[in-house]
């Protein structure tokens, strides 16, 4: 397994409208899912702060490697990807903040 829960990776993010764009994402699903099914769920990171009730603001202290601009996690967008979809790894989010993002994602969707 090349990537694990909490990794920030770059993918061609598929939007609900059908378009794609390179975006950083955070792997939120657990490692067991990837081992068993060969895919993982992610949440998108964006510099846009629209839909604020679903957004989680990121700060440099939360990350092992800074992002190039002010960023927000879009907790309502959780597609699935595989290792072959990853363009590159950017870093990792620290565990405490990852759990907050997972909790906000659950609250945003369910």
C-alpha cells in the first residue's frame, strides 16, 4: 500500500458536474478498506471557501508540508480513487485534525 489514511495527494478531481481539475485531496478512509478493495475515499482541498457550512479551514500547523495558498477541506465531496489515480504525494495531515475532518464529513453528509 503506497498511500495511507491522512495522506495529502494530488489527483484529477472529478466534480459532480463532470469536469476534472488537479486538486490536492486528503485520504479519509481507513487503510483496511484500501487493502481489501484497492481504493480509498478522499475529501477535496480547495482555496475556495464557498459552501462554508461544509468547509474545514486548514492551517500550516495541521500539515507536514505547507500548501501553496490558504486552503479549505470540502467535507461534502468524498469520491473514491485508486493508487493509479494519484499524480503525486504532497504530505500528510496530523492525526488530531484528520479526525476533526472525518467527524465534519460525517456530520455534513449523514
